[in-house]
């Protein structure tokens, strides 16, 4: 139940009313996941000296289209490749961005993070990296605790591990990798958080 959630609501989300929109768009268990992702993304941003408010907002909004039917996802985010056609669920990040833009959400950094959370962040958007890592490693998933812990001290290293292991896993089984994930893979060397560049922080 929502009342039992242990994470505090972020003032930015409350003021804008976006948390209520998300709650109305997704199933209750999804909403709990969303709040965990937002909270963890905020923690990762804080640990890496990045924009906490943007990370929280992107975490809050990332799955707003996740429970829409396939036909609606395809309408909001026309397929770009055969993977999208065969698995419309892969479109829920792009569909979320379309919805948010139509509703007037103003922050392009957050919108890009929402769009890319299913396939991987493009180089340079560290808010997107926070959300991507939080989504795959939030405690409710029960997996990727190592990536979560790594991200709390070195976001770049955590993203590298997450993306490389995903691409390696898929390619090792002969499964086609989404072109956007390959884009994220090839962008990895460019993505370093400010904290990682500090002396003594590897
Ligand atoms: Fe998602
Ligand atoms: Fe998610």
C-alpha cells in the first residue's frame, strides 16, 4: 500500500504534482518500484555530486508508460527497429517521453533520462546514468546489489559494468542487441562523473 512506503516524497515532485500523475498511471506495485528507483537515483546522484532533484524526478517519471497496452505504446513511440516491433514493451521509455512532452514537462535532461532508461543512457547525460543504474539495481529487484554499491562510489564504473554485462549476455546467447543499447555501449568511455575525476577516487 502506498501509505506503507518508507521513502519520503521529494518536495519537487509534490510541488509539481507529478507523483500523483505517476501513481494514477501505474499499478500499485509499480508505483512502489518507481519510488525506490527515484530514491536510489537521488542517492547515486548525491554520492557522485550530480543533480539530485533531476535524478529523483527522472526516477519518478521513468515508468509512467510501463503499464500501457502495446497498441498505445506503438502509437506513442513508433518502432525504430525489429526489436521494437516484436517487443513493444521496449518502447515504454520513448512512449513516456512523448506523454510527458505532451503534458508540458519542461526539463530536457530529465526527458532524455526517461526516454533512455530501457536501452541505456547516451554519452554525457549523467542523470540518465543514475536512473538507469537505479532501475536495474533498486533493492526490490533482488539482483545487481554489486552494481548498486559500485554506483554509490563510482557511477561511471557501475554503468560500464551494467552495460557491458548486458551486451555480453545478449551477444553470448545470439540475441540481437537493441541499436540504442549499442549506442550506449559505444558511448561508455565518454561517461565519467565529476566525483570519479577527483584525486584519490578511481
Ligand atoms: Fe522501465
Ligand atoms: Fe523501472
